[in-house]
């Protein structure tokens, strides 16, 4: 472990009973902020994503490696009594519990709200489910792809004349993990006043609806349903991608003055006073015509040349990069968005950096993603005081 200044959550212990993406991303964020995250995994296979590949790196799935740094791995069979007793002991010494089991699973194992109130009142319990505990779909499992479909997100993504399209990453899972981390921080702030934890609920369903943002407001406030605009924006034009002579670039014109500068920069200053284009509402009405005219103009020069001219005019724009190009960009290195950590089996391992920066309690990548059960003995001995004989007995009984 590298030596780092104390993080914002230094001294807090998080029990991570999650798997796949939303929960592990939440606990990764808490770990980056300094929390001691104990990742509880079933013996044998562990988190499902340990086998999600290719790609694999020396047998370790890249998917798992990307979501589980700054955690210690404890294998524990929670379906048996001894495993439940170990979890109960850890809960009494923890600050946060994050789980994404099927609704009612923890209660079935004896960890009801009443048990937590009586035995671990300080614990903030964050439950991540598919649809929440109630309602017609309450208790059903949730899958990012299905939620993108059901929420309307897919209906507003893709070509205007093409089929609905999912996002390139599991965005509902990602946003649910971020919201869960945010909610936990709020509950920790409340605990500093009340001295008590509380129950938090998040669902992929509610996250996916919340992600509709301005599109949701268009419907709820004005009755206007969403639609597909390709890479365009429902309320702003021009705000899309265009072909240049040697590639594609993205242009985001946010107001009328910016549009006038944009028009001048690409050699068509007259558009800035054209009644069809001068105001945004008129540009939206004439979207297809204006997009066609802009595309014809931008095809006459290279993307880099246009980017230089547009940025000089104060018009937001950028090249459409591959993932490789984005991570090779000098800005990525300047903002420490690639971190390197020493993995026990892989050696130097590159991981994505932390997107938020603290100047007083900095985030850090202190631990590599753990191998399965790597810290089981360390946790049982160091946190619960078990001796080697008892740990060996638990291993023979397949509790750990």
C-alpha cells in the first residue's frame, strides 16, 4: 500500500455486499475517498464480473479490475449460520453497508431493520435494486439494458430514422452507483448530527427516469414527448456532429450570439441575420436545412482546421475521438485520469483515475483490485480477533 494523506472518508468502514457494476462503482468511489471497503464475495467464484471477459489480463477480467480497487476481499458464505454470524460481527464495527441483493434477502438471513436498529444503529444501509421494494414491479430484478428500454432512454437515442439504441456503456448502472455514493455521503452528514444511521433505497428504475433530465421536463411541464435526433439536441440547433474533409467533429452552439460567431467562422456570416436562423427557435424549426448547409460548409476543410477557427471564435467544438485517443490526450494525463497501482499478480496495472479532486483530503488509489479472498485471513484476524485455528476450521467448513 502506498502512503497517502488521509482521505475525506478516512476511518470509515464500508461493507460491500454488491456485485456487477452499480454497487461496486459506488463503493469504489467511497474507497477512493479513503474509506476502508471490505468486499464480501461468495467463496469459489466471487463477484460475477471476475469471469466477464474477454479481455482478461493474466486471467483477471478487465471488467472486474476497473471497478474494485481500494477494496479488501473477504470470501464468506452468507447462506449459512456461521457466515451470518461473521457478517453480524462486521456490521457492529462498520459505518456503511451497501448491498444489491434481491429484495428481502438480508431479512431472510436475519438482518432486518429491527436487527440493525438493535445491534448496529450507526450503520447506513444502502440498498440498490431493480425497481424498488414496492409498486407493480417492486422486487423484480433489474438489468441496465432493460431499464434503458423501459425508461424511454433508448427511445431518444439513435438516428432519427433508425431504431432505438442503447448507450455504449451501462449508463443506468453507472449513474445509479454515483447516486448511491452521493446518498451515502448525505446520510453520513446526517449521522454526524443525529448519531444514527438510516436506510437508503436506490433503484435502476428511478435512476433511469431521473436521467431523462430536460427530456422529462419537456414532457412533464409541456406535454412534449421525447424523440430521436441522432447526435442532435431536441431544443438547440446547431448542436450535433458534422463531417469534415478528414473526419467528424462535434459542434455545440448554445445561444444566438454564439451562432453568429460560428456562422462567420465557417464563412457564412449572412446566416447570423437570416430570419430562418438568427434565433434558436427558428433554427430548431429549420433544423434539417441548417444542418445540411453546415455539413456542406465543413466538408471543405479538415477537422483540425475547423476546430482551430471555431475555438478562436469562442464556439464549443471537438474532435470525435476513439477511447484510445481520449486516454492518450495530454489533458487526460494532466488531470491524473490514469493511475498506476501494483497488483499482486499482474504487476503495474493502469486504472482510470478519480474524477473529483480534493485539495485538503485527496483521493487516492491505495490498493489494487483484490484477488478473490485475498484479505480473508487478515480481516477475520485483525478485525474480529479470530485465531488461526478458527480460521482454518471455517475454511474446512466452506464458510470462507
